[in-house]
C-alpha cells in the first residue's frame, strides 16, 4: 500500500484533533476528521481536510482508516524485561517482584545478558510503532557500571529508529551515601541521562529529596521518580516531591510515575497534593497494566477491589501533564506485555475511562510524553515534520480499540518498515541456569 519511493498522498484518512495541530477540518465528536496526508522526501509535505489538498501525486484512498503519529513510551524497564521464564514472581505481589528481580539482577545481569534482552525489547517496540522510549536502569552498585555502558551502546545502535533515554533507578535510601550518589549523578550526566529514584516514606525523605534535587541542579539533569506504588494511604511521596521542587526552585522537567495511593486518600489530602503538583509543574505517568497486575493482589481467595491507577482526570483538569506507558514487560513486576502502546492505550481507555468524551486523551501516548522528554516535533503530525505514523484498519475508536491491530502499517520517514516481531526462542539460552 505505501510506496517504496517518491511522493504519495494518503487520502480519506482519519486524523485526531489532539495530534494534528494546525489542521483546519471538520472534527466529529470523537475528535476525528477526514483528511489527506501528502508525503515527500520522508516528510509530511501537507495535511489538509479531505478533498482540499493542492495538486498532489495520485492518491491512495484509505476509506477512513485511522492514522496516528508514532508512539512515545516514557516509562519502561527494558533492562529487566523478559526475565520471567528464569525468575517469575512467586506470588504476584510487589514485594515478590522486588525480591525476585533483585535476586536475578545480582546473579545474572552481565553486559551481554542486559544487551540481548534490551535489543529484543526494542525490536518489539519498534515493530509496534514506538518512536521514542525512556527506560529506567537499575543502578544499585555495582549494576550501574554494567548497564549504563550497555545503554549508551544500544542508544547508538538504535539511533534513527527509536530515540532512547535512560533514568537511573534506585531506592531513595541509596542517596544516604553522599559520595556514591554524587558519582552516580556524574555518571548519569555523562550519559546525558535523567536522574531518578524510588521515593519511599522513609523518615528522612525530605532530606534525601533535597540531595536528589541538589545533584540534578548541579549537573543540569531532569528528574524521574517512582512514587507511592502502594495502596497505603499514608504514602504521600508525590506531595513531598512537589514540595521539594518548590522549595528548591527546580526548573527542570520532573516526571513522577505510579502515584497509586493518591486514589485511596481523603479528598482534602488529594486536593492539597494536586494543587502542589500543579504549582510545581510536575508531570505524571500512570502504568495501568502493571499496576492492575500488582496492586490489591490479595492471595486469600478474595477479589481485588481497586484498579491501582492514579487520578489522571483530576490532574489533567488542573493542567498537569499526564501520560500512560508500558512499564515492565515479562518480568516479576508484570508477567505480560510487549511494549505495544496501542495495547496500553486500549487497556487505559477501559481502566481509566478515556472516553465519553475521548477529548485529548490520545496525547497521553504521543504528544505529552514527547514534551516531557523534550523531543521536538515528536508525537504529532504536522506539515514539515517527519513522516512517522501508523496506519490502522480501524475507522473509529471502537473499531481501533476492539482488536489487536496486528496488521497495522508502521511508516518511518515516509516508508513502511518491516514489522517483524522477535521470536521468544531467541532468549532461550539466557533462561538456562
């Protein structure tokens, strides 16, 4: 369908208002408009309402099929992806995941092991239509000396296909070792990475957050936190991060992931937290599939009773930038997944009610995470931008989100890529003790 060279026009496609700034067209209640997309020299030469394009190459009529920009996945863990066959979660709980992943890391995470699993993950994400991805890297000593060089090599290998970012990951208690944490911050800065920690409700949380912010300011780093991945209503580290940002005068980008406990807290506590998050300019990412798997797992013969997601609707209403992302893939934190952002959006629409109305929720898998990751021209479709998009069979949200769309067409720089998913058998030898 997509020509292998030259200019072409995709006519009668459905584009979404939230992802096509500048498109003048008649949008329906779900935000779609019929449009024509002209591609030349790997770029989008023109976007116009259907039938209004200037003289262009002969058109390929797509009969109303949806076209979206390539995805941006801003919270993943491709360093621990696909270890499930050799180290499953024994009981499906968060602590079971933490202990299993930690044991596997200490025993098995050589440079070769990490590199092969990372590359497998990236081939999956690329085939599904992801253009940019941020991964956390477990950076507990001595793993940081192994995984960061692997990441830098992988970033070069994948340059031009997936824009890769990395954030270090360690429990905030590790910040107590001032000298070691400063060395880590320098290592992250040298790799042009992002400084990140898991914020727990430890007694010295405020002091430790100040150290994190001080290193970020010193080295000019953005920040990425895991916070409140628990049902404990006493977990308020999201609020503490916002307060620390305000009193430290931090002006970089801050992304905070999970924030699960917020949805269980009293209204007055929630309102105070959200006001501070908005004032501090924090962005939040929810990980709906992973948290649905881990949170409220009872293992006592009773059914889970809450969804494990945070308050994205209330956040967005305050102007807080909100995204959703894949998180873990086939590891002790989430036994499933394939870094397919369409699956993430489909699940999020059902879990978080991204409908009635759809509004601008599609930005949560494209334009908004691109902004948080400082990626210009990514996550939207616009004249002059790179022709990076996905052509789906679905002609409406209910069609698009009802099937896996395994026959989607991923276009990069104007040309359809070969969408070949890697075979799990490639990793078999890594799973042998």
